[in-house]
């Protein structure tokens, strides 16, 4: 009985606490253009426009970071002085548009240099009138300093099919990034009839980085396949590899 009373009292306390939470509207509605900045070897400055599509005032804090990817192609950020911004704090009235000026302080190299500008909404004071939760908006704008001689290149490698489990690596062998738009797999039988087909999407792959993809086939589909084709489409290049499938690749 005592446990039941405690449970009821706890529930009442939680309800009271929630009812006292400050109210706020939805997150900001911002339009950024362009969504990516590219610097050619002779270019030092650029601008990006930010428009507040809502009727509410919004304040933004703007920071820039060096952007690299680790061995698993996971994004890593660190503070940098290579890029200069103005302004770093920006307040937009309802439906107002402003310009952010972005300059580079470093020369181009043999490899592309990559950064991200983050526009982060600053919390606004609000009046407690309900229990609406607020989402703080954060937008990342990629910045690329192109190399003196850009070259896009890539390869599908380390293809392995074992026990119906397929894995392969997409490696960026160029000196600029590319965006993996689609990864398509198609398995056909000895007559050329389609047995299996699937599609996946991915994201940025910076120069020199690799991303691993994994797929699982049912034993039935795997045993029917005679060949498996892997097609990777990016914003710059297309890659394709073909694998001959034998029954030993499908069995545990």
C-alpha cells in the first residue's frame, strides 16, 4: 500500500513539474544559400546568405571548424584560424535576410582542404505559458578550398562475400571529396534474371578516406545468384565492380 501511495505522489510531482516548464515556439525556419562554399586557387572571399523564413526574431552564433574524417570516415571537427567570418553573432528579424562574409587565410595545396561553418540558434527568452518543447536549430555549411589540380578518383575494393554476408570498401583515391549518392546491388542468376536488388545512400567521403558497406543476403537468394554487381554513383564519378558468386559463399 505504501509503495502505491509513493508511486501516486511521484506521478503528481512529475505532472506539476511538467506543467511549470517554460513554453516556446517551434525551432527557427532558416534558408541558407549557397549550402556549400568552394574556393578556387585564386579566390579568397565568398558570401553566404541566411534568411529567416519565420515571423519570429532569431539570433545565431556562427563558428568555423576544420573538418577531417577518421579511419572509419566519421566526421571530426576542431577549431581553426584558417577561415575568417563576419559577423560571428547574427540577429535576424522575422523574414529578414542577411549576408555572412567568409574569407580564407591559407593557400591551396595539392589536396583539398575542408571545413564546416556551423550556424547555431541562440536560445531566446520566453514566457512560461505551457509545456511546448523547443528545438534549437544547427546548420552546417561545408567549405572547400580546392587544390591546384583537382582530381576525382575512387575504387570499390576489399569485396568479400562469406556466409551470405557481403562487405566492401569505397575508397576515395582522388585529392578532392565526393558525395556518395547511391550504392546499388544487383544479383542475377545464370540466365541473367534478377534475383536480388537493393539500394542504399551515403554521404561525403573526403580525400584519402574509405567507407565500408555491409549487406546480408538470405541463403535462398544467395544460392540463386550467379553474379553480383555493385554500382556506386557519386556527384563526380561512377564506380562499378562485379563478383562471381559460388555456393560456398552462401553456406554457413
